[in-house]
C-alpha cells in the first residue's frame, strides 16, 4: 500500500450521545409544562435514539427501501410490502416507547411525554414514524364506533410491535393508517369519487363495500386504514382492515409504491379498492369533521418532527464545527460561524417551544384540564400556526446546517447519511397533511370559533413589558385577528402569531439572553428571517451555542 498522506482534521461522528440528556432547551420546556426534566422514560429513549446501533439501522432502512410484491410465485394476489429488518427494528423501537396510540390509554402528561419522545426519535429516523403518527391520530376516532373501539383500541395502544400479516384478533399489537386523498382532489377531499355501498351489519357495525382509489396511501402494511368514501348521506369515514375477521385478505390492491424525494424507509403507495369491506366509523356524511380532527393530530406531529430534525441538524453542525479546523482555529470559533450556529440555536429552541405548547393543549383538553376553555382555543389556533411556521422554516434551516459541514454534509456516507436525510425529509412535513396555504386558511377558520384575540392576549401576557418589539407586535395582533377574512393576509398573520407565541414561551422557560436575542433578531426585522447568521454584534453568541451543544 502506498500512503500519500495522513488523514487529519476530519470530525468524528456524533454517536453514543443521549439525545434527551443533552437537550437542555427541551428539558427546560418540559419542566415548565409540568414534566420532570430528568424523566427516566425519555432518558432511556434518548440513549437508544443516539446509539451507534440504531444509527446503523436508520441508514440501512433508507438505503434498502421497501419493495412491493403484488403477487406470490404462483400468481396469487398478495399485496405485500417487504421491508429491510432494520425498518422493523426502528418501528419496533418507536412503538415500544409508546409513540403511537399509547398516550390515549394514559393519564395527564402522556401526550406531552409522547411529544418529546416523538421529537427525540425523529432525530434518529423520521421515515418509520409515519405509521406511528397515523396510529396516534386515528385511535380517538374509533370511539365513534363503539364496537370497533372495543375490538381495536387495546391493541393499538399496546406498546407491542407485531409485523405479522394476520387478522387483528391474532396479533399482540396493531398499527392504523389513513387513506384520504385522491388523484383529482388532493387536499380538497370533497372532490373524492370513491364510493361506499351498504352491505348489511355485523358485530363491527354498519358494513359497506368500497370501490375507488387513493392517490397517497402511506404505510399500506398497517393493519387497517380509516378511509373516506362517498355514501348517499355524503362523505363518510370507514375502517378498512387489511385482513377480514374470518382470515381472508380484504380487496385493497397496492398498485405501486411512490418514488419520493426522501422518506425512503417508509412505503407510500397508490391503491385501488375493489369492493373492499369497510365498517362505518361515525355517522354518514360526517367524514370531513372526522378527518379534520385526525388531521389536527398529524399536523402536530409535523411540527414536532420538524423541530426534532432541526435539533439534530443543529447538533451535527455544532459537533462538526467544534472539531474542524480552518484558518488557524476551530470553525466554531470563527465569528461568522458563531453567528450562524447561534441563529440556528435560537430557531431550534423556538420551534421546540411552540411544538410542545401545542402538545400541551392536546394533553389539557383530552384530560379535562381546561376549565376556562383557553387550551381549546389555543389548540385550534396554534395547531395550524405551528404546522405552518415551524415546517416552513425547516428546509431553510436544514440547508444552512448542512452548509456548516461543507461538502461532507452533502455526502451520503458522512455521519451515516443523516444530514442528507434530514435535508430530504424537511419538505415533507411542510407538505403532508396540508401545505402552507391550507394551514393559513385553517387559521382563518379557527378565528371564527371563539374569542381568539382575548385568548391570545392571555397567552402573551407573561412576556409583556420585557421587550419593546414584543410589545409592539402583541399590541397589533388583536386588531388583525378580529374579523380577518382576507386570505392574502393569512400567511403573514400565521407567521406573526407564531413568532409572538414563541417569544412568550421563551420568556417563561428559557434564559433571558435567549428571549432577548430572539426578539432582537425576529421581531421587527422581517429581512432577518430570510438568512440565518444575521444576528447583531451584541448577540450572546457563545452562550447560545453552549446551551445548544448536544454534549453537555
């Protein structure tokens, strides 16, 4: 072997770190919301998600994507998707930590703990969390059919992953999905053409035969999907299992798997229903309200997931720049790099704060801890706001973090390919469950449901008087909220509500220097939101970076 040079000045991978214990902003936010900053279950999850073993599984699940087998070797239709063993190891880990339906069987705090766990697992690998998120969102919808809820809920809340292709009654745990959008309609589900014809009734309730298609049908190996179809009474919701109770396959035919920009470990498919059996969940014609309720929960997960990806991208950037030397000193000591890293740290902490605040609204409203109705209003308003703003900032954030690693960040094999996967994943959370315009329209719809201006004023009150720019924004919001119907202003309103609530939260559970730097850089300086690394000279660069360092 002819050695021409010694390899030096290459950063070691970020591996073996406890993602929970090293995330001070997350722990501070959880403590503010009433959970222990040293929660042992989250500490165990943080250790597992940061381990070298699980990082290898994440890489393998992505470089060995799922494969569709429509028929067996004898020519029988089977519609099976084959996954790499690492996919099952990851999904089993997420479900084992109760990130799917488990919180619905827990008491107060369960949804908050699950939200933090969802962010931590996203840092490891987001693709496998699609069926996890859908199972979480679908579980409460089953209550609209008492028989289905009695049969299915125990298995969908159990922390048991059972990948076997069997009827529900023979499995220890199940996952649930959603099938809503069609070729001609997308987000406009009222344009759906899939039809459901009544076929009698049985122990699971009103039974229908469903004929039609779904254009995006993620995680087709879920044990059942909630599907929208037209009936004589209008668009309605149905539970469509993969296997029928008597042990035969339901007639849900997978046409192909989507070839996506990212999210490679997850199978997203197109399907046809050929008189597939489905059981009605809720009343005829109530499909739209049901999908909105489920969509609100998956939208929460989009914000949580993006916040998790931001955190991991930031961690990789800090870890790399602390080791890499350039122009005579470590990159992390270079003034311009300090500005970028500190700015990314602000964005990451603010995203975590807002996403967890939405999770708290779910926890409080689902457990009867909302005597004044404030949490219900905040849940309705902040869900589309967080989905819009956090996810909208994600792609730009990932690009800037990748740039901190230079060319290495663009290479698939660097750090198990994690930075490249983060970059590809970011646009999905912004698109899935309603892109930016849908979220802005949803915010307008939420303004018609109660005293939003008063509730938001109460939400912002703890930060009043602490910063002039914050007070200026808080003063202007009530007038903009009351009676706003102009869609052209909706995206600007969503941004400003997000920034105001983020600032108020940082005032309450972050050090003062974080709050002040956030207000200085985000409020009243719209131009600064276009590029990271434009903090003013007086910003506390070192303190912000130290607080965000994943290795405490």
